[in-house]
C-alpha cells in the first residue's frame, strides 16, 4: 500500500497542470474505457462543452484506456487529488465502505432503461450520490453502458453451461456471487488485461456490456457471446470533493450543465452502440452471438435472481427495497 501511495503521488506531480493566477482550472478526467465507447464519447463531450462554455477558464484533460490508472488504482488516485474526475463502475465503491452501490450489479433487478432512469433521477439516486461525500467524493451523474452479456469459448445457452469456467469479473462482490450461483469461478482482473487473459487462457470467459466487448476486441478471443442481459452496466461520474468545493460558483454551474448534456449524449450512444456492436461482432465471423430462447432466458432468470436476496445483507435490504419500489412505481 505504501508503494502504491508513492506511485500515485509521483503520478500526480508528473501530470500536474500549470500554476499561476491566469492559468486555466485543469481537470484531469481518467477512465479505463476506449474513446469510442459511450463513456469515452461522453467524457470528450464534457471536455468540449466545459472548455467552450467557460471560455477557456477550464481545461479538461481526458485520459482513456487506463493511461494513468488501472481499475484498482483510480479511486485512490481521485481521493488523493491526483485526478479530479473519474467514471468508475458502481462496484468500485464497495471496497471503500459503500457496498450499497453494488445494488446496480444485482441480476434482473432492472427490467429496462426506463426503470433504471427512474432510480437514477429520483430520491434513490440522490440518496446514493450523497453517501459519497464523506469519502471525499462528489457524485455528478450516472451513465448508462447497456445491459451485460456472457461470453466464453463454448456455447452458453443455459446456466449449467457456466459450470467450472473461470470468468472475469470486476471487483463487485455481487458479480462474484452471480458467477458462483451458476458454478463458475470468478476471477477479478483489471479491465485493461482482459483481452490478454482471454487470449492466453488465464480466464475462460467474461461478462460485460457489448460496447466494451467490441471496442476492446474481446470478441476476437471469444467464440460465443450470449445475450443474457443479466444485469445493467453503468458508471458513476465523480469528482474529488475538495477540488469541486473550491471551484468558483459560476464555473461549478457551467460544469454541471456540461455534465447534464454529456450524460444525455452518453445514454443515447449507449443504446445505439449496443445494436452496432451486435452487428459488428456478427459480421466479424469470429464470435457467434446467441439470443436465448424464452425457456432458456427464464432459466437464467431463475438461476440468478436469488442473488438479489443472497446479497441483501451486504448491499443493504433498504437499498434493494427502495430500488424495487421505484421500479414498480415506474411500471404503474
């Protein structure tokens, strides 16, 4: 831990922006996805809008593809002030004492994007973002990234096909429980190392959104993709609280507006990219894209849904109850 702290501090000094009264406010926005993903495009749109609307008073430096920090390092880097903004998956907040964010990883909790947005934009979303502040973090927005799918070098038509497979997951304990519920062996590997892990056989498969599966070229080393849509993939856009609180009020208002518009773009791109990724993967001929039959889909739902209650003590029952209530209210 001591050496990782020293590394992060050294990186902060290396990428530090220019000082001086007339220098622009520099925001380093680090993320692990490719520039052409929904997150990558939205980060670049936020940069464009922030710089344009602030008339040069703000400079946003976007670092995609884990250029600065990998999965395990980026949240600590933000808390130390080495970067000012991130867009991590919700599961990243579990290790810092906020496991309720892992509710977004619960299988088959959100039937569609409308239900998901009801949670984002309502009291539940506001309550969850508020919980970040004691950790030195300001929550700015939720970004969609499509529903998650399973992939491997063997057909995955029913849950039983997962038994014994070494499946890559992010650091979410819920995702680990999902894999264990179908007899798979969860393997936590940095996002930037997934392609090599699949290529070399260190892992047998992975799960995630189609946009990442395509842009990271993971489909090239996976023969089968199954559209389980078992849980949603999303991000929480966050800022270092000390940095954010010190911003001039007018700059903060400009950034909030830029984030709102970047979020709208992200969510539009996420829907389009999912369909484009399916078409491109099919066209490549390197991986079969399989849609479960209604009976197979029901088998996936039956196998994975119990994870909701299994993880209730970790994610917190009241969080799950609030989300379920918001989802049901949306359906009325």
